[in-house]
């Protein structure tokens, strides 16, 4: 392959070389060895509202890749009057699962059908790009001006047909360390759940669980120990908020939750409340109080905690942030 053969470059290519100093462009008589994408009726892409086309998968260097073409430019990157073309690492899950980093030297091809040679586009600054869990797509926002591409004299688009190509060569493979992503909720929503416990004095279970309720993409439950738990055993009511199924959290993830538990005063609304924040995770699936309210006070007829042998417990839950492993 030629590197930069200026004697054979047309004037419009020389112009592009000056305009896009970070992009190396050359001419080659050799077809791309890894993938060729031929598009017929190219103009119908835009007419049919196809702003982006993703090619089929192809293998290079032991990995799967695909091309993503924006025939009118990548609008999400504010590209105008140019074709945009990108190389995408397909098996993203392996990048996440193994902390894999793949360094690849790649180049794109555009067939000049009149001269039967290829315009080759390559990054002039970086000989290889690093594909990893946070960045699995590289390419060129401004591959070629649409005006130059459509100019019949350049040979790229003849009879509304064009041919793109790609070569990908792996230069290095590494495994990175662990990483995590912390997502903080902008407008965290408060969720309330009221639990009515009847025939309280007849309870024989060591502890009770409320029905599950939903907040922050997780199911929660209230746990109540009528005769106390741990250092509150025999002296207090113990009350906790718990994840219904901690296994539903992905490995290593955690949730920052602000919550309030209340034993409702059914007579004068002087509720007994406890408020705290806690990072919930698979290894720390519950939080609360072993000594929430003393048994004598709870059973006192004037306290309003137990009326007609009914106890009312309320949970208010706000999920503020989620940290997950990448």
C-alpha cells in the first residue's frame, strides 16, 4: 500500500489533506483484506429515513467488528456535509466481563470505481486506538465531504452505488483493573408503604415481614421483631428495612438509600420515627434499629402504637445513588 503518493492524488484529495490534518489519506491498488461493504441505491438511504446503517459482523484479529455509516453525517456529534464512518467492537460484554482492552490499527477504504483503486483513510496522529469498556467505537466524523463523494468525476458514487472497506490489525491486548460507575439520581422519588399488622398480641413468630414494595428499581420489605433482636432482645421492638432479594443486585453494586421507619400513633399522630441513610448491597442487605421502641411504651394503652391489637408501620424510602461495577 502507498503511504502518501502526492503525484497520483487528485486536487480534491489534496484539498482534504490540508483541511483534515489529523487524518491521513492515501491511494491503494489493493482491496481491503477484512471487510467490504457495497451499497446500491445509496441515495435511497436518506430518502427512506435511514440516518445510520450498521453493517454485518466480521472477524479480524480474533475479534468481531462492524461498521457504522452515517450517510449524511453523525447528527449526535453535530456533523454536517460529511459522511461519518466508525469501527465498532461487537462483543462489548467481554470488555466488561474481563476488563479487556484491545489496541487496534484500523483504516477505512472507499473505492474509486473509475480508476479501480481505493482512497484509504487512516488516523494520522494515533497509529492504534484503544477499545475498552468505556470506549468501544472509533472512527471519523468527517470521513469525506458529501459534495466530493457525490461528484461523479471522483468515482466514489457511480450508478448510485458505492463500496466501502475496512482493515483491522490488533497491536496489543491487555486486561485492566476493576472499575465502577456511580449514578446519582437528579430527582429522587420518595416511596411510602404502610403495613397493617393485626392480632399483634397473638403473634408467635420471632419476626414478621411486610409485603414487598417497589422503590429505585428494587423490591423492599419491612422486618419487625415483636420481642426484639440482638441487643434489643426482650426489651424493645426491633425494626428494619431490607432488600427483598439482595441477589438481584449485580455483583459488587450498591445503593445509597435514605429511609424513615415509623410506628404510627393511631390516636394522636405522635409517630415514633427513625431516619437514617445506608449503602445497601448483597453483603449488607438490611439496616434499622434493634432498639426502635421499648416494649413497655409500645404496649401502653395511651401510646397509640397498639390499638384494638392492630399495629401500623410505615416505611418511606428514597434511593439517591447507585454504584455498579463496569
